[in-house]
C-alpha cells in the first residue's frame, strides 16, 4: 500500500500474479477483506507442494467435529479448517472463479 511501490514488480518478486495482487489491494481499499467482528486479520499458514508429493500437514489432524472446507483445483487442493465465515468462502470461491 506504499505509494512508491510498483505493485506488478512486487507481485513478480513474490511469485504472485500481478492482477491477483491488484484485485486484493482493491478489495482491501474497499474494506471487503475486513473481518465482520472488527478483529485484526489473521495470516494462515500456507505450503505449496507439487501435486505428486503428499504434503505434510501444517497442523496436527483435527477431530471429526472440526469444520473443513476443501476445494480441489487442477494444480492442487486448498483445505481450510475451523470456522468459515461467508466472507472467507466468498473470497475463496471468487478468486478460484476469477483464476480459471
């Protein structure tokens, strides 16, 4: 969000599609990425692996009563554990639709 930052270059430096980064920046400026409960946003642990290699779990296996949202993409699967807010699911599904 710094005024002197080139967003496209920043995206390339971190392996993020520049259009996706522009979209996230725009959504943030519009307040669409804010939590409904006004608590600070939380970062989620992410690992990127090749599809042929089974990923190591980022957290210990959770009990069967913990909610899980799993979305399969041609290049891999995204799994979210715990409470899913409608806003989080909208962003996940919206980005998956835009990226296809």
